[in-house]
C-alpha cells in the first residue's frame, strides 16, 4: 500500500497511510489520513501570524494588534445558545480555510483510491500483500511513536505560545525546535534501518522467504521516517503563514509516483505467479519511499514563496524547549499504549492470514484486508474533520493560552456539529453500501470476489465507529489546545485495553474467516468507549456547569437528529443499490449514495439539522453566482 503523509488516523493506515487512534500506530489521533500536521499559527519573523499583517481567518488579531470586535464576544456558552447561533464567530472564515484544505484532501484521496486499486491489483490481499503492507506501515509506526505524534499535538500550542510571548514572534524558538526535531529524525531513521529484522519480528510471525522479503521491503521503506518528519515540520511552517494549499496538494505527487511504480511492476511481472523477486522488492520498496521524498521536496517552492528561511540553531540550552519535551513525554506514553494495541491487531491479523491460507479459506482474511477496509473507511474523517480542526486549532490554542475556556468549548462544539453533518451520513453509507463501495475501489486485478466479500464485512464492522472516531479526534484537540497531554494518555489506557482485549477475544473465539472482521468490530467498540469517556472528562474541564447540560446540548441533539435522518435514508440507499447492481458495482454504489444524500437533505429541515441546511444553502448560493 502506497502511503502518503496527509491528515487524518484503528490499526491500519488510512487513505493517506498515516494510522491514528486506538489500535493504530499513534493512537492519539494526532495525524490523519493525510498524516498532515495541523496549522501551527506561529508568527513569522515580522511578528505577524500569516506574514501579511492581517487576519488569517482563524480569529487572530489584525495588523493593528487590537482584537477584532467579534473576538470580544467569544464568551457565550454554545450549550446555552440556539443551535443556529452556536457556531463560533468568524465561522465562515474557518470554513473557507477548511475548504482550501478539504479540496486538496479530496483530490489527494481520489488519486489515493487509484493508487490503492493499482496496489491491490498488483499484489492482491494474500501473504505477499501482507508482507508489503507491514513493511510499508512500519515507518509510520516508528515515526508516530517516537516523534510524529509529539510534533502534531505539541507543536501547535507551543509555537502559538512562543509567537505571543517572544519579542521576535517566536522565530528563534521555531528555528531551534526545527533543528532539534530534524536531528532526532536522522538518528531515528538510521537506528530503524539497522534494526529492521527485529522490528519485523515484533509485528509478524513470518519465517523463511516471507520473513526475508518483508525485512528487505522494510529496509527500503524505513527511510520514509525522515521524509515524513520533514514534511510535517515544513508543512507546519507553511500553515503558520496561511499557506494551506501546498501541504494538501503535494501528496498527489506521492500517489502519482506510486501508481507509476506499481504500474511498472504489473507490466514487468505480468507472467509471474504473484511472488516477489529481489528485483521486484527493490522496485516496490524504493519506489514507495521515492513517492514520500517527492512529496516532501515539492514543498520547497512554496516555502520560498512564503519567504521562509530556516536557520539551524543548536543553542538549545535554556531556550525553553524543555516544556514541549515534557508535554511530548506524556504523548509518547499515550502513543506507546496504542502501539501495544496496534501490535496485537497486526500480530493477530497476520497470523489469521496464515491460518486462513492453511485452511483453504476463500478470500484474503488478514492484515491487508483489514488495512484497506480501514483506509477507505477513514476518508470522510480525513477530509472533513481533520481539515476543519486544522483551521480551528490555532484559535483554540490562543483561547486556551488566554484562559478563555468558553472559547475552547465553543470551538470544540462547533467542530463536532459541523463535522457530524457529513460523518454520520458517511458512516451510514459504509454500513449499507459496503459490498458495492469495496467492489468499486478494490475489485480489480488479483482481487477476487471472495476478497471483496471479506473486505466488505470488515468495512461494515468499522462503519458505526466512524462517528465516535471523528468525535474523539475533535475532543482530543481540546486537551492539546490547553497543552494537556497527560489527561488524554490516562483516558487512552482504557481505550487501548478495550481494543487489544476484544481483538484478542475475536482471534481466539471466531473462525479464521471472521477473526479480522471481529477485530474491526473491536475497534468500533474501543472508539465509542474513548469518545464517551473523553467527552465526559472534557465537558467537566471546560464547562462552568460541569456535565449537567451534556444531554441537552446542541451537539448531542445534532447527532441524534442526523442518526434519525440516516435510518430511513440508509434503508432506501440499500434498496437503490440492489436495484442498480446489475449495471456494476460503480453504478450500484453511485445510486445508493445519491438516494442516501437526497433523503438526508430532504429530512434536514423538518428535523431542524441546522448545520446540514446551512451547508445546502451555501451550496445553492454558490451555484446561483
């Protein structure tokens, strides 16, 4: 599976290839499918937030340094305002910033689907595919575990704080932090390549040729750690200057490179039996790493255009870097707990694939099927939730730094409601249209009907958890905005335990054909557990009235109304897909999706789903222009 470093995060890489959430490499929801980092909101050398001296649309002050009028009215509690008025000030600007990122993410994910289809067509979903998937996931695991998660969760609030408190707008602090992180990335990459056999042995039970092949592929893919880190660091700089486009669009180049690499493999290995030779391993491993390198290097023109000149600084002593390092320490512990859960999922799913192969089970019921079902499932969260929260994160961090907990609460509630307007219908579509959606994306080349059936079942098991997964991502950013990484770690111990425990139970209790499907269901239960527990604790932290208003809040009401609309919409969508399946999977999936969307839109006004009607009205207004 070709992996891109884009935003977004259950045990497998997402569409962009960066795993996240309980049972996933970083488990903290730090990166998203894109693996892209969140906007830092750091000022440039001139002391301005975006380098222009004017607002970047996320609630920062204007060139005069005075608060905008709308910022002074930020203290209202969203839970005490009408739903239509619960959006935070300047929400239109936030939506525009999010739209820029979402557009790039849509194109990136669209080319990512083509990439995934080509990879599955080339390798299928059996043992060879599992070896490549494990090797290509290992760099993500190590990067997120040891440094990536800290960059995403700690960078934003710390750099915002530096921009506010330092006379140079945080320029020197930023140079020091970039230098320190780059040195760490180089050391980590070198150690990982040397330890490739040990790392692969931790995640698999392979021996013989399968072990040799997976270790070789891992060595070729592990240099991606360096490029993932540089992409994150440099992307933070661009986001800080209001340059969102480059970081969202350059992953398209990664996808194009990987499509070319696997297309070449299909051509040269057309007559093979599906096993990889050493030459094939070199092509696929180094070709995949080349895609990440191209993605990273493509940021350079945008950096020059933004006027960024990084000056490495090694005067770290007494520079204030101990604070982010302490915060990062708790996050590393959080990631480590999820790594243990992810290790359970990876180890058990690769073992399941071996058992299924020995028992003659039809379809690849192992790690690759789990990974690709997850990759498709996480797309809506990566496009909508990550883009929206990325735009809000700097403002949330500033509100937290000013002690404005009402502002944090307002932005978290707004992000939950707005993202749910898309996420809840998407989860419904994955549940009722899974066979046709999977067939449309992956049903080519070496992929059999049995493979599609297995992946569709896994997708259906994942589907209900998408709502909780997206919500957990938003809630965790509330803690990170307040520079609190300790609380998410403590909460996540429960989530990781649920995911690992239920995944192990599924492995031991279910037949090989259904074990990985059970692991996907275990992730769904873990996501829901994490969402509920985190919502309770964060509500107590940011609400003056505790959790008393939780059941009456506009946020919960929006979710319940969306679910009520999606129940009949899902039933009608499934019927439409069945009626159209004679024309193929693409036609069936398209017909079902269209019926679902039309039904939800028609029910939005009667059910008073303000966020959805606002989106529809905005779309109509644009069409009339």
